């Protein structure tokens, strides 16, 4: 009922939809003219839909007809199968009687099945002693294939008989015992044959070169036995019977023999020890390398064709040698190697992985598959020991080198000079030869260790600079206690300064040769090396300061004579003459300085002379009484500054500049020379603009020595010209180092 209602409902919905469609089509009056056109179009669509519907219904009917036909055929087949099964069942019921009648036959068959096996193996049973003797003779004669065939016949007979006993357990256990005892010699033959086979495997590296067919024969026999083992194990799963001596596992034993070969080859070549030969480890490792390389070549090119592919014999030998070599090296390491032996071992590890052995073109071993020769923790422990040794040795060698250098400082001979006449000692060469040797040794081991050693050496050189400075200060202090000792103090101070330049040069060479090659933070390492150069530069500067202290200790009294009444009254300046002569005299020694340090020292000396003169000008050692005295003094100052400039231009021509270094002296002398004080403000402002860091008391002191200005007038003039005291940081000039007179302006 519901289906009919659904049908009527669908029909109503269709009509409603059609009405809406027609209404949409005829919304405008002009569309009425197209009614016939719309009717024909809808008629065509209706015909098309009806045709498709008829086709679909016809297809469904054909499918139903085919299905009914197949069901009819299947019903007929089922009836036939049922009839056949009933016939088979009837036949089985008829055979039940026959089964009962054959029980006696079955019992007799079981009783005599062992007899059948015995008859089948009868000839072997009766000839066991002769077969055993024959097989033994074949083994002794080296005819291993024939011996193995005979052994297999004997084992087959024994195993068949034992299997029959296993299938029908005898009430007499002695049967099994007697049978095994009768065939006892068969197991002995098997052991004899195995011994011969494993002897061949033990000598496989020699055998394969002389007579490879013996090796092939041994491998054929081993593989035969391996297949028999597999067969017997499969039968055991079915019957729970396993013949005596099975599985023989000769392939596994063969692998064990090969491992023994590798172990013997590695451990057996150590013919020396530490007590008999210092280089025992180097010789042992080199011999080991040669043996492994030769053996692996033999395995790859000679043994590999003889062994079955499943053995993967080359990779197996690589792994075996790698394994036992690792064990052997760790045993040696556990016996505590000496420092030089650790270096030799670490260097050899790199050789092991290189073209000298594992990556040799003839071998081309994949190192990633076999892994590292020694564990990371063992390598780390050896590396730490090596670095501690290097650290200790560097400190010791640097200390010894410095002690030797210090003893040379006190000799009665001047230091040696290089080909250009510059004084030097051997200390820089000793230190950097030692550093270079350690870096070269580390480079033979690994880039990582090279970086570590390089960092260590740089740190130690930085520490050495401090120790070197302390010794230089002590050297200077003791000299000041008695300036006659040591006799060549100046010369060795010059050598020390030149040594600093040599250290700097060696440091740059170290950076050029090694820093770009290391992988561990080269930027940081470069900065550390630059710091070493800076430290030696500072030490050189401090050392040439010590040199000038020695020079100016002789000149202090002469500087005190400048700008005094005595100085003014003398026609010529003995003080400046003495200063120039003394500096020129020391210059004969200073020329043994390296050019850069020489120029810097002479510039520093010139500045100290100018500083001394400026100090004399600002200390008010004289008060002029007349303009003529001031004029004479200024002329003398100008003459003396010319003398000083000429001296340093002659001694250090490379330091010559466009501006006179004595310009501050000459400009201050203008304060003294100026006759009209009304122009003084201009001179002061010009001077203050050029030397902004000059202290007001410096200018006041120079104005006072004119003799025509009181202190208050000088101060007032300065205040009127420059204003209040200037504050804040000012660009430094030479006046930053001129002592301020005691009297303050404010």
C-alpha cells in the first residue's frame, strides 16, 4: 500500500515540477509563439528517456534469465556429486573388513622393516673395518674427496640402521649401543677428516698461492657437510631423530679457524719489546700494516674466486682483521704506553684508514661499514694523554730555552747578529721550532688534534710572554743596582726587542701555515694568535722604554741645566751638546735594532728630549730682566731646537715629517720673545687652538719668566683670552705628558 502511495506522490511531485517549469518558460506574452517549439523539444526528450528505460529493463531481464539458467545447471551438478559421494562411502564401508584382515600383515612388516634396512646396507655392514681402513688411508694420502665419499657411505649405513631402531624402539637398549660401538671408528674418521680440512683452512693464505685446488676441495667438502646438516635437522623436526655427531657445523668451525688465522697473524708478528728496542711499537705497527695489506690483497684476488659467494670472504676477512687488531691495540694500550708510543699509535691510526691500508686502491674498504678501529673513549683518553704530554714538554722546553737565554744576557760577549747586523738570540727559533715540530706531529694524526695542539701552543706562548717580561724586568732591576753589570746590558736589551719582532714574524708564519687548515673555530684561533703578536708588540715597546730609561738617566742632570741663568750666560749650550752627543753615541748601538723598532725608539727618544725641554720652559728656572735677555734666550732656544732636529733627522731620516717636532718649544718661546704684550692674547689663542690639552699653568709659567708680568697679570691675561678653565676630554698632544707646575691658577 505504501508503495502505491509513494508512486502517486512521485507523480504529483512530477506534475507540480512540470507546472513550475512551464510557468517559467511562458512568463512573457512573446513566449507563447514558441509553444510548438517547446512541445517538440519536450517530445524528443521524452522519446529519448523512454528508449533508454526500455534498454535498461531489457538488460535486466536478460541478466535474470541467465542467472536462472546457471542455477538450474548447478542444481543438476549438486545432485550428481551427492550420488558420487554416496558411492564412495559405500566403498569405504566395504574396505573396513579388508583392513582388519591385513592387521597381521602390518605387524609382520613392522617386525621385519629393520631387516630390510640391514639387507640394504649389508655390504657396508660387513665391510665396515675395510672401509674405515681405506678411508683412513685416503685421508693420509690427501685424497680428501674420495675419503669424504667413503665416509659418507659409512655414515649413511649407520644412520639408516639407527633410524630404524629409533622408529621401533627395541626392548633391548643394548642393540642401539652395539650398533654405535660397531660404527665408533666412523666418528673418528670424521674427526680426522675435519682436522685435515681445518689445517688447509688454517694455511689458506699460503695454500691459495701454491695449490688452490686443495682449498677448493676442502670448501666443497665443508659445503657438502653443511647441506647434510640442514637435511638432518629438517628430518629431526619430523621424526625426532638426529644421527650421532650432527650437526657437524663445519662452516662455523671454518669461520673460527679463519679468525684464529687473523689473530695469530696480528699478535704473532710482535718480535720486539720496549726493553730491547725503543722503536718497537713503530716497527710492530708497520709490520702489522704490511701483513694486513698483503693478506687482504691475497683474499680479494686469490681466495675470493675459491670461496662460495655466500662466505663473502673478503668482507669477512676485513671484519676479522679489524676486530682482532682492535683487540690487540687495546691490550697494548691497557699496558700503559709511553708518550712517544702514544704519538706513534695515534699517527698509525690515520695511516690505517688512509691509502696505506684500508683505502688502498687495491682494497677500497668501506670504512663506514666496519666502524672505527678504536672506541671513541679510548681515542679520547689517548688524545688527552698526548695533550698533557705536549703541554708539559712545551712548558719545560720554553723554560729551559728562557733559562739558557738569561744566562747569555750576563755573558762578557755581545749577542750574535744576523746577516743584516741586527742583534738576536736563539730563543725565538728554539721556541717556534719546538712548536712547529709538535704541530707537524699532530698533523700526522688528525685535524682535530692539530687544532688542539695549535690552541695549546698559542696559549703557552701567551703565558711565555708574561714569564719573558718578568725576567726582563728583573734583568733591568739588577742592572740599575750596578749599571756596570752586566757589561752588555744595552746590547742584550736590543736583542730582546729584536726577539719580540722575531716572535711576531714566527707567529704570522704559524697562522699562515696552519690556521686555514684547521676546522675548529679558525676565527677564534686567529684572534688568539693576533693577541700573541699584540703582546709581543707591547713587550717590545716596554723594553725600548727600558733602553731609553738607561739613556736618559745619564741626561737628567743636563736637562736640569736648560733655561737657567748659567745656561743663558754661556755662549754655547753644553747641556744640549752633551744630550746630542750622548744620544748619538747610543745610536751606534740602536742601529742594531730592527727597522720598525729602531724608528719607533728614535721617535720616542726625540719626544722625550722635547718633553725635557718643555719641562724646562714651564718650571720657571729663570726670570728674565730685560727684553735683550729674552731675545738672547729665544735665539738660543731656536738654535738648540735646530740642533735637536738636525740630530734626529740625521740619525732617523725615516721619521722626518713636514711639521717640526720642536714646534711646541718654538711657539712657547714666542711668548718670551714678544715685545708688545698687547699681541699676547693672539699668540695665546693660536697656541691653545693647536694644543688644546695644555694646562693654563703651563702658559702662566712661561708668561711669568718674561719678567714683565706678575702672576696675577698673567692669570688675568689668560682668563681674558681663553675664558674659564676648559672641561671635558681634550685631544691629547705632547702637553698631556708635561708635568703641571705646582702653583695652580684656580
